[in-house]
C-alpha cells in the first residue's frame, strides 16, 4: 500500500456520491439561511475587529513643556471695550509677557446684545488689544486718582496758551481746536482727509465717551504663556481710570464706586483651548455663560493643564493639552481691600503626561479565528437542524405506510 493510500485513512471529510444524496426543500431553505447568516456574522465581526479604539497611558513627564499656547473667545456684554485690558502674571504676581507677535495676537470688538433674541451683535470693526497694565487692587486706583488730580491741577494752573487744543497742523495761526469737530472743520478747510481719528486726542477721548452704557466687548485671540504657571485676566485698565474727570471725582471712594458700577463681570466663554484639537477632545467651557447679579464680583477659573500626545493609526502625532477646571466667584465689595472686579484664568501644568494611541480592537488573527468559528458553527448547526427535520419527515412517512 502506497503512502497516498495510507493517507486516505485519515480523511475525515469524505464526500458522499451524488446518487446517494437526497435533495429537499427544507434543505435548500436551510442552505440559503446558512449563507445569509455566515455573511451577516462575518461582516459584523469585520467591523468589530477593525473598529478604531484608543488606549490611554499615563506617565510622569520627565521634561517640562516649553510655553503654553492659549486660544480664547470671551464676551463681556456689560463692559465697554474702552474700560477693558488684558494682562498676565506669574505665580509670584510679577507681570509675564503674552508674547504677542504674528502668530499670537488679541482682538477686541464692540458688541451689543439683541433685546429680543439675546444674540450678540458686533459693532464696527475689531481692533487690536495690546497687553497693558491692569488695575487689580484698590491701591492702584489710589495711584491713578493722584495722577488724575495732579494732571488737573497742572492744567488749571497754566495760562490760556496751555489750554489751547492742537489742530494738528490744519488750523490758522493762534487757532485752538478744543473738540473733535473743531479738528475736523480745520482739516475740511484745508481740503485734507483725517485718516486716523484715534491719533487725535480730542477724537479719541470723545469716541470713548460715546460708547453707550449697554455696549459690551468681545475679546478673542491667541497668546503664549510661560509653562511655570500663573494667570491671565481681563480687568479694568489704567486708561479706564484716566477717562474720569479729575474735577468730578474728589475721593478714592467715588472712583471705587464708579469702577465697580462699570464692571459687571457677567460673561460668555465661546471658546478656550490650550492646544490643538484631537478626536474625542472635550471642551468643558465652550458656550458657557456666567451671569453675575451685581458688579461686586471677581470670577476665577482654576485650570489643571495635562500635556497630551495623540498618536493616529498612521503614526502621526499631535502634541496638545487637556484640562480640568474649577470655578469660584469671589465677592469684592468697594473698600474691602479684597481686590477689584475682573475675570481671572489661573493655570497650573500637571507633571503627568497622557498618551492616547489609536489602534484596531483585535486585528487579523482574531478576525480569521472568528471567521472559522462562524463558518463551522453555522454549517454544523444548520446540518443538525436539516438532519432532525429529515428524520422526523421519514418517521412520519413510515408511520403512514404501516397504517
């Protein structure tokens, strides 16, 4: 006996000759069901095994990130843009730079809230907002009040020549331009065009005064902060204190009350980001509104920044940050010495680092194993059902013949 003949003894898939097969209707139906069931289960298994899932790993970050980019879009509907300024401090309270350049910039845009729909309406054109000194404590207001009174005294003690407003080269000899309209008329007589009203002292002051009480301000942009922690904040600028007339404000209490009346820190955060987006990124504060009942509030956000790396299936990565946040409303009454109203964003970078890696749920090996199990299981099950139905039909036929 040859090797091939001996090998046949191990054949567990022996075939049955066609002449011994019995073709039935239920067998055909079960065959169709078998094919449909196998196709459905293999398709479902294919989707399951090759579904993209993410795995998160957390480890201690051995190196500190260099800088922190922050993108934000915030509206303060009850504070005029002329009163608003932005600044940043390190954990020690010293001013840190926002690193404003071609990539990093801040814009402010005057807004109004529609009385019926509540939608934000933008007024005019947006303008750049430079980092400037903000008023954070009542001592800062005292300093500004001293400057205002001193400047008013100097102007009052001078002669009439010192009080004569400049016409910026357009006036006749000895002509004074006390208002913005005077400067415009002088330019009109000369046939000149006044391009930048903000460069004219009289016009710049009047434009700030003309801002209506129901106007607000939208501030948006991208800044770069130091990775050592600290805060950036929207608070009264020193220019807002200088807008008050020194003759009308005689005490620090009056200046305090005026500042608090103009600074209701109700706000809406349209967007705040600490890095690029990635799939599944959660932004807890987007489109969140905080309404303050009075003007005596300092609203504080505390961010815990977690450096994050997202790795795609193709190997590309995104270096970004996640954050958790807590909020606190601090009431600061005038004269309490607890500070001035504002919106503050404190941040601290976590020493932990999160890595999120995309991958397939199981892969090819698990898929082929599942296919074999599906095909074998469905064929065997349908075969057993076919055998059972055929046996019962044969038994019924035998019983009829005996009768």
